[in-house]
C-alpha cells in the first residue's frame, strides 16, 4: 500500500485565505495528500499568500529562501505559491526562485490537482488566470470528518470599489457571489459535522447578490438551519449596507452583535483621495442606525494612517471620528504603497510623522478597547467553547461580541454553548465563570 503524501500549507493574511487553504487541502486530498503541521516532513509545501500588508512579496521570497535547505535535502519536495502574491507576481516568482514548482492564483486553485500532476512530471506549473468557470463548482466535496465548532464560509469574492491603495481588484478580480443554494448546502454540511458558528466571508461581503434579498436574505435563510447557533460576516463596505441588513441585526437572533466596518480615515479629503465614495458623516450616521436596532453592538474598523496628502488636520479628523464612534476593536496600519495602484504614484507622508500618528491612533484605539472589555465585567454573555486553555481545567471560547473568554470548569467541552458571567478583564481576553446550563 502506497504511503500517503504529506501536505504543509502556510497561510498568510485574512480569513478568506484560511478558507482557501482548507479547500486547497481538500482538493489535494484526492491526490493522496494528508495534512501535516511540520514543513520538514512534507512532500508538498504551499504558501498561501496575501498582498495587503507591507512588503508582502518580499516576505514570501524570504520564506522561500528559508525553504531552500528542505528542497536540497529532499529533491522530490514540491513547493508552490498560491494566493494574491502569486496572482500579482506570476512567472516572476519562478524566475526569482527556481525552487518553486507551481504558482496558482486565488481564482484557480480548483485546478491544483492538474498543476500538482504537472509538477510531479518535472514541469513548471503556472495558473494565474481568471477562469470563466466557478472554482467552487469544481472543488471536491468536503470530507465528512468532524469539524470544530466554528467555520469560515466564503460567499463573495473580488471587489469593484478600486480604492486607490488596494490591490484586491487586481488580484481577486471583479465582485462575484456564490448562488445561495450552494452556500446553504455547504452550510448544512458544516453543521452536520459539528459546526455551530459560521462566519460568511467576502472582500465586500455585504455586496453579496447571490440571493434575491442580498446578504440579509442569505442570513435569514441560514438562521433557519437547525443546529447553527451563530452567524457572523466580514468584511463590509459602508456603501453596500442596505436597510434590511441593518434591520437583521435587530431581529435575527442568530446574527451576532459584532460588526467589522472599515472606514480608513475620518477626513473627507483623504476619503475622496482614497476613492472610498463615502464621507465621515455618512459613516457615523450609518453606525447610529445600527445602534438604534442593536444598542449593544460591538464595532470594529480599519484605519490607514499617513495616506499620501494627509495633513495633521486630516489625521485629527480621524481621531475625532474614533472618539465619536467608539470602537471595541480596530485594526490600524501605516500606509504603504502597492505597485500598480493609483496611490503608489503619489508623494508619501514623511515616514517619521506617519509612525508618530499611528502610535497616537493606536493609543486611542487601545484605550477604547480596554474600556469596552472592562465594561464587560459583571455582565452575562454566551460563550461558544473552542479549545482547552493553557492551564489545567481551562476552556477558551468566544462571546457573542467576539471577545476571547476563558473559564475553569469541568463541565464544558469543545463545542458547548454556556452562559458565563465575566469576572475579570485582561489585556486580550476576559475571565469568566460558568453560570448557565451547558448546551
């Protein structure tokens, strides 16, 4: 009997890449591969890359350099690069790093079995097309093994917004939505295998149009699945919010009170330069509408500091917006140019000034996050437990607000939902005690 081949995947970036890595592993499972968490024992290594963060391509080349000794020790090892850097760099990756056997873009990974077979024949395999066929139609069915209590489910890909700083429209292509019946089928399959919480993914997930009532219609249908207890979605764009999606946060019990809604800047001048097509005022009014229907909503956002042309007054407008909104969680970054994007041609803000602004913004956001967590002490939340903690008898899970919560209990196991009273606030988590019946 032939021993199974071992596959190691290193995933960079967003939740969509996590989902993609799962599907790539499933696709190669039909070729006799099983997963390993040790690169040194792998027969194939895939780097599933992200092009959003600073120096993304350089980090990939650096990682490939670190893999060279493994290739030298095992000439039969196949190394592949997938994801958005693969899409952007294409054949350049193979030219710079001859040890790479295959390169596949994010819209073509359903073709991995063919590319793997080509690599096994000693040929270089490259596919960065935007194929006409839907990759999800050609992926093998998910294996029926039990799953953890949470799962990602991609429902929308690509972006038509063309923000001046972003490469996603070029690496992921135009906005495409998966048909609702196929999403529902995959969701039911996940629930049958133990999943109790699903996070719907998309570059602009609220631009989803695979259901006749959009994302809100899909969420309401998903809420009817027995055994599915929680629904989340990310990432959203302010310009794609509709009335029914806002209403769903108030009347759909399974939709969690957490919203990630990037704004990027509080300056209308900078928002226009970014091609965001919304204003700071329209964003604030949108948040107010959400909070009317769901007063306890925890808000998360994204911010870019030091965008070309940003003045101190523009940055102060961002601080003012943060103060006005109040974030329970947020992600903030210093602007870095992406080749091929409109903003890459513009003069950058002084690096030292951009660093100083980022530190000021992060200090404010950290204070807000701490205040939000401290405000949870004494409250009762529902926690979906996902894994054991670091200490004996400890279990860790997520509250409906996406806070990490740990308890010491001999009554809860992975996959349980329990009522928990929060008793302490720590730097990145909350401590609690189980008070309700475990389901």
